[in-house]
């Protein structure tokens, strides 16, 4: 979702979480350099995109 950029409200509704919880997750992901907040939108960083690619590969390997 944040690959193209998403506002916090859209993330809350799509993730079906409340604003407090999403705020904590977004802060954590920003601290880790996986997303960035640019002009009120959250976008996935290159590091975040690499993480998602690696995660998808591991997920595929674990499916039997």
C-alpha cells in the first residue's frame, strides 16, 4: 500500500487498526528505515522494498 504512497487514514482503514496502533507501527518502521513520511504520505523506502522482496522469497520457500 505504501509503495505508491498512502496517508495515515488510508493505512488505518486498510489495515483495520486504530490510529494509536498504526501510529506506533509507522514510527517503528520509520525508525528502521523501511518507510518515510513525505508531505503527509508514507512511502516505502528502497530498504523497505528490499525487505519485502526478501520476505516474499522466504515465504515462498516455506510453503510446502
